[in-house]
């Protein structure tokens, strides 16, 4: 059995609305390890390393210009690999350190890990996975709106990830976020019911 037996990874594809799902689950009292938050913190801490590797044009006021760097790594596979090699070991260590602490509470907690499947086998220690699902046109619309980018750029970002169909096939739980908030809340209720039957320590 995995040493992280109480961990549930929350993942999906870009634009599926995973952050909305995680924020709703936080209201129910779930502890959350946020991989993006950890990554953003490390990027800002290590801005000099980013400047040395990619150039000063990706730095603004001693902070990494994430939008500009994101545009580069989504369009350049080599740059993406270099960034991953630089930060993945650091991100992984912080995630596992936090998970080890949360395991002591003996109740389920969430690991918000957008690229769980893409990062395999780095996170194989986490066995339970919930995929947040949305139809592709909805995902593309959300990406364009959120990041202020074109349809083509949104497609590049979406296509850089493993397809949602493949992720659904590998999921233990699915939350459908293709409709409105009423529908999403019903999906959250269904997910929590499934967790209650699996984890007797869950009191919600």
C-alpha cells in the first residue's frame, strides 16, 4: 500500500475548471497541497536561476514574468524540458514533505496536481486520482478568457497535455464541470459521498 494512502490527486486538463472544484472542496474543510502555488513560490525565489537559463527578458522587478515564460515553454519543447529539470525535483520534494505531514491526521486530503499524468512516474506514490472533466470547446473558451490568448494559442496549450479521454480512463473519480454551478455542486456532493464510503474518518 502507498505511504500516502489518504491522498487524492485532483487533476484534469487546462481549462477544465479544476481550481473552481478545489476551492469548493476547501469550503468543506479539505486540506489542499497546491502544486502550482509551490511552483510559483519557487519560481520567484529562484528568479536568478531563471534569468541565467532563459535570459533577463523573463524577469521583471526580481520576479519571473510567468506569462512570458509560459508562452515560451508551451511553444518550445526544449525550453519546457529545461524548466522542468530545474524545478520538478524541488516541487516534488515540497509536495511529498507536505503529504507526509498530512498523513499523520489520518483523514483524506487533496493534492492539486495539474500535470499528474504528464509527470508520471514522478508521483506514482499517489494512487487515488480524481479527474475534473469539461468538454474541449468549453476548456478552450475558458483558457482564452483567463489568459487573454487566441484560439490557436489555447489549442497549443491544451494539446501539450495528455488528452482528457486518456485521463478519464485512468481516473478513480470523475467530476464533470461542463455545465453550471448547480450541476457542479451536485457533482461535488457525489464525489464526497464516494469518499465517505471509502474513508471512514471523513466527517463532513
